[in-house]
C-alpha cells in the first residue's frame, strides 16, 4: 500500500481518532493528502476508497480540527507553497467557517 495513504488514513479511516486532536497531529494529514493527490492515478481502487473514507472523516467534522489549521504550520505552508484553493484538505478552517467554495469539495461532501 502507498505509504502516504497509510499515513493519511491512520486515525481517520474509521472516523476522527481522539489522539489526532493534538497540535500538529491532525494537521500533518494535509501533507500526506497532498502526496496522495500527486499520485492519485497510480493508486489502487482500494487505496482510493481508503483515502475517500479518511477524507469523509475530516469533512464530517471540520470544526473539530479547524483550530489546528489556523494555529499550526498549515497557514504558513499554504502561503509559502501557494496551495491552490482546489486542494480542500489545506482549507479545513474555511470549510468549518462555511466560506469555502463548494465546487472544490469532493462530490460526496
């Protein structure tokens, strides 16, 4: 299995694990999700489904993690890396606030 998929899904595939609600724990998932996006076409169907499950965990509870996206390294990374708005996993704070463009969310959102 793709290492980024495993790291991303760990603590997310079965719902948002409490141990992820620590500074820089859950927000690191954005980095793994970016790696997944870059390799999406090379992932197996199983890896894509596991990623979608983990995505759902974040999208179902954005308010629980939004503070980490505001306070952790995410804001700095978004700016320095010029992360496109279409990469929703970098913008969970805006999703929680309700001001993120719906057209950039996954279809199942």
